[in-house]
C-alpha cells in the first residue's frame, strides 16, 4: 500500500511545530540525549525551521503532511497552582528566584514531540467507525504531564467533526495508568483504509508482577494504560497485540518503544533486544494480520551488528518508515545515523538487500536531537479515509503557502538563542503569547490557549 497508489485512504503525518521556548533543560530522566545536553544554549528559531524543512520535504515527496501547534509557555497557570502569586511577570520572577527547576519545566517546548500527544485509532479498526483520539497523560514527567489539556483542545480544533472523530480525555494521572501516546503504539495494515492490527508496547504492569520492571529508569507506559486506550477506542481482541519492552533496554535509555522499533503498513523494523518474548509477539502479529489479509514482514537488526547503545546514540529506530509510490519503503533518519559507523554500514546493506526498506534519507534535526527527539518523535500519524481528510480543519494541512507563512512567522517571533537565564525574562511570555495568538489565526484553530480562554 502506498500513499499514491490507493487514493481512498492516506497516512497523514502531523508534525509538531517547535515552540518559541525550545530550551535544553535536561528535564527527561532516562533520556540520555536530554540529560547530556542540559544547560546548553538552544536556538528556537533554528529548531522550528529544521522541523518545517522536514515537513516541506515530505510534502514535496507527495506525502500528506500536517502541522500541530505548540503549547503556551511559560505555563503561568501551572506555576500559580504551585503557589506563586501576583501578576504574570511576578509569578515568573518568583519562580526563577525560589524554584528555577519549576520555571524551566513550565517553559518546556516538549510538545514538539507529537508522537506523545495522543494515541490514534483509525476508523477501520474502531467499533463505531470513527477515528478515535486519546490524549496522553504523560504523567511520568511533570513538564510533560501539563500538556494534555491544551493538546486535547488543539486536537478537537483540528479534528472537529463529531461525525468522523471521537476525542477522549487523558487517562487518570496516576502511575498505574502512565500513558505516553503513539510513541508506544504502532499500527499494521495492508492499506491505510483497511482493518489493521494495533500494536501496544508497554514497559511494566501496575498490577501484575509477572511482568518484570526496569531497575534504573522508570517504565513510562503501563499495560493497564494500553488496555484502557484499546477499550476507549472500541478495539476488538482481534485488532490488538500487546508486547512488553525489554526492561534491561529501558535501563539503557530506551524510554519509549519508538527508540527501538518502528512499523508501517506490513513492516516492523526492530532491534533484536526490543521486546520480551519476541517470537511469541511476532507470531501473534503475523497470525492476526494474516486473518486481515496482510502479509506481515519483520526486519530484525541484530545486536552484534548494531548495539542498543548505537541505536540510542544514533536514533536509528526513531526514524519515519514511509510507503513509497512503488510499494517499497523509505526510511527518514536523523543526521546522527551517518555519524555512527555501525549504523551507517548497516543501513547501506539494508537498502541493497531485497527487503522492503529500499531507500534512506537523512535529515538534520540537531536542535530536536539534542533534547532527545528524532524524526519519529516529531510526528503523529493519523490514517484517514478521503472523506475524513476532507473533514479535517484544512488550516493545519501543509501547503507551500502555509510553509512560507510559518517560516515568516518564525522569523518574526522567535529568538535565535535561549539559555536558562532567559526563561526568567517576563518579555519572553509576551513574545510567546503574541506569536501563538497569531498562529491560531494562521492555522484557523480558534481559541485553544489558556490566555485566549481567560
């Protein structure tokens, strides 16, 4: 199935637009890149432009591309809920003086990684024949747990038709239901409009001690959260496979499944150490997909060729696997893959073999990568039938004109250098609100931000 050969359904990639407060706060324990670049000055303007360049490149290749708006930052309401009072400027000043880590968290631009925005089930899989969205609670990390209210409003403004789209609020914000969205969810199918099998990968179970937990880093996704999302979306047992991440691999920095595996169409591209009970998992996927007329193909990267450390450093698996018009697949990888001899050597052999992955393209996403997010982190995949795509708010669908408009918008509103001390500047809040107010008009979102709703 390709984006070009079957006009009845498409996979649309909605990329996160990097927000004006993009900074390296080192907030994500368990994410090696995020931790190692803590306190480095960032370049929000360059980060946003790198993301926009990737969106345009995919659009130019013929893929359907959309854009997901960033969050309002600094999040003054969250700082107020933690006891800082006064005017907005005073709240920021007090937080900077008394609790800088909380100010840094309230300024995080982490919503750029829209693979964590929500879990999406296409209409071909759901009981009521609508596309279902459940915003991820992201409650493992404070700076991300504050995203879902705005995420829900933005998604509702993008996918507004109740006839075609169903929206669910985030799961209860407790560790038992830790939910990280599409970063731990993959869908396999013959064609994007056909019934598929949804693959939920979890790190641990809150209630069942048969599932071993990692020892060093937290497992962010629970089995119970995955099961709850499947129920909310009306997925049958035949449409779901659950798999556990290898705990020892989480402890090596594989905080989400999309750091160690990626799937698309009929293909799963994964590291040998990605899952516990790999043979059983692959057999269940193959069996359930065969019943849907799908010829499942698993491409395993052996540990002796590419180590887990290589995978984490290069973000080989945090790549986009896309269906080309000729039926082969294209892998979009970050520049870091070219700098790792083991990974680059493997990719050369991979594309010269007779497997499904025929082509590799490299993108420079350094600003995102330094905070621990590669090409796959930056996008949310939504499979849409033609009439559903027509029902999407067209203001968020990428066009050459929108790409140009957003680049001009970034040039006008974004700083080219941001350090931790700059976050305490009350002017930054005004700059961000001015920018986002204009953005909601560009993307035709209406009022979705707290400052617009006040």
